C-alpha cells in the first residue's frame, strides 16, 4: 500500500508525546518517500479545526495517559476527526506507572472514527507531576525504539494491499467497558480526589504570561496569571515551562501522591509495541 501523506497528530502539553509521534511519523514518511504534515492540537485554538485526512493517508496520533485513560477532555475532539479509512498508528505516553486502558481506548476511538489501526504503542515520558519520575524521557533509547518500531509498522503497511488485509490489532488493556480512572489513595486507603487542585504562583513570577499561553485548556487568565478561568488538568505545562519556576503545588494530598509515585516507581518502564 502506498500513501499520499503521513500525518503526525498529537496533544502534548509538555512535549513528551510530540517527540515520539514526530519521530515515528518522520520515519514512516521517509520509508514511503511521502510528505509529512504535523498537526498539533494541544492548544484550544488548534482544536477549533480538524485535519483533512484522506483514505490514502497514514496517521500517527498520540496523547498522554491521564489516570490510566485517554484524557477525557479530548474525547469530544477526537470523535470529531474523520479517519476516512486511512491507516493509523495510535501512541500513548505514560509517566512510568502504567497506561492501563489508555491504548485500547485510543485504538477503539480511532477505529470508531473510521481509521484502520495497523500498529500501536505505549511509550514512557517524564511524569507531568515530577521532573524525576521518568525524568528526561523519552530519551535517546526511547527515540531509537520509536524509530525501529516505525520502520516495522511501515513494512507492515506496505504488505497490506487491500482493506481485506487489515487484520484486527490486539493491544493490552480491558475491552469495553474500560476500567475506571486511576485514583490515588491516602495512607488509610481512602481515594483522594485531586481534580480541583491547581498550582499556585510565587512572588518570583515576572508576569511573562508563558503559563497562560501554554495552558492546553486556556484556563489561566492573561490579565492575571494567578487567576484560573477554567479547569486545570494537571498536565504540568505551566509548571515545567515557567522560566522563573514560579508555579507550584502546596496541596498535601497532591504532594503525598507525588512523593509516593517518585519513591515507588524507580524502575525503568519500557515501551510496549503492538504490530
């Protein structure tokens, strides 16, 4: 099978998903000697449009894992993308804990959108809560794995000569109904709800407004960056991208969960590939 265009589509507040998706899509584009088009739907303004995908395209689409699932704030947007029968490679990025049902959920979403899912993968990226949990990942080894995986995925696509040859792909996860969203627990085993927790702003803030511009929900006021005008999904963009390191959390439950993750997940989780 030949393709007219290779797409790299991603939601990537801190850049981890972007790295893997663009690496993989670039390798596929090179393999087919086909143009690569990047569509970054991280910011609200980008989600006002959808990519014009055709049946002769190949799409690598990636999202981070939030609480073991596809971010629920993306579900409506993802459902609006028309796959038009194009080949697809779903990718999820998780922060060294687990990706639970995120990959099977993203695969199902793309198939419901009309894509043919040929291959899929779960990669590891620096956790949105931390700079030490999977710190610096995806690293060179991860990018090398992504490149080799993309080569294999491209070879599989070349062998698929008709729709009848697209075999259903099995990935790890619980089929519908998916498991519930992962919930942290306190020392007594009681579930902790962090949904309303938001970063605070210290006196070192110089009002550069980068935090407001990188917020994927458009939830930080440009007029006063200490004010939230929408929900916080705790993606880490405003914290990690602040030049002054002025944004921080002081919520006890959040900090305890962060500590538990950092202390309990020191092993190096590795990518999981499905071809």
